[in-house]
C-alpha cells in the first residue's frame, strides 16, 4: 500500500532524513517511534506528498507520487495532523465534509457518509454544529479522524493523533483507535512518542534515529533483541511497556 525506495530529503539546516526503504502492506499498522527531531513527521509528510523527496521513490498502491498525480493520490489518503489540524472557523460538520463538498458530492451522499462516520468514531450528532474551540480534546480528535475517513481512503497517516490529550482521555481513545483500525482493515502508518501506545495499537514498530530507520519489529521482539544499546535505552525509558506486552494478544 505504501513503499519508500531509497527516499531521502535534506534541509537547509543540514539535517538529512534517509535514505529510507520500507513497505507497508494492506491492513498493516506500523508505528514510527523515536526521539523528537528524528524524522518521524517528515516520513508522514513524504508519504502524503506534502514534501517531495530529493532522491528516491515514494509510491502508494504501486503508483509513484509526482507533481502530475499528487491530487488524485491524496484522495486515497487520510491524514490526521498533530492536535487535529481542524479549521477553527468551521463547525465540526463542515470540517468533516470539507473534501466531499469540494469534490461535488451531493447532499444525500454526504449525509449518508457523515452518519456512518458518526457511528464509527462515536461522535454525538449534537456536536456537529460546534466549532473546534467548543469541543473537548477527545471530541476534536474524533472529528479529525472522521474527516480523514470521509473519502474512505486506502491508507491512514496519523501524526501523534493522541498526543495532546490528558492521560484518562488518551487511555480511552487508545482502546477505541485500536478497535477502529482493526474494524476498518486499512493500512495505517502513525507517529507517536509513546512506545507503549505504539506496541498496543500497531502490528510492528520502526525505531528512528537521526533521520534513519534503526530497527523494525514487534514491541516484544525489539525489547528482546534491540539493535544496539541506544535502542535498548530508548525502549526501556518508556513506562508501562511490560503491561502493554502482557495485554496485547
């Protein structure tokens, strides 16, 4: 569903990400973890076509991203930005249905899909007339996820989708997000600083450091055999890992 082939990008600051090579299969959920500034969000931006690589090839469902096809390919992607990325001047309904209206869907089709999404993300209909500032953090995340799912994309890209929430709300939404991902059966690539969250939600993890992929595998496999001492320290520094490993089937 998503592939990187020797993908690299550089910044004026001298920071370089890549070269990176990996594949994400249909129905697979992979989490990118690593310290701040290691390049996790850059990988998502490359996958979404918001950033074009200086070298290498990014492909979605076998179609290489290019300036000529990026608009069409993006319709197959759902992207949830950090802290939701909702438009503050639009109410929840307008945020969710923005792309469908832009593409000219009729009112009946939009309403049918909106009702499906409200049930899917467990968002009460009475919240649709509220603007983002009038919603709680958990409600905003549900609206953001519904917006990303509006066009029924093949691939979901989630950038710290639960990062700005308080611990109790985050715990509840972790469970809901995991169940939702399994129900949808879509390919998912998501970024998180929380290794425990990554191990709970994802099929496998990719550990990043200094713009490079250091190791990939399940949380239990990474804990059992870290690629190097730095990976081991990073994983062990995260809290609740043992509990997550024990709880995850």
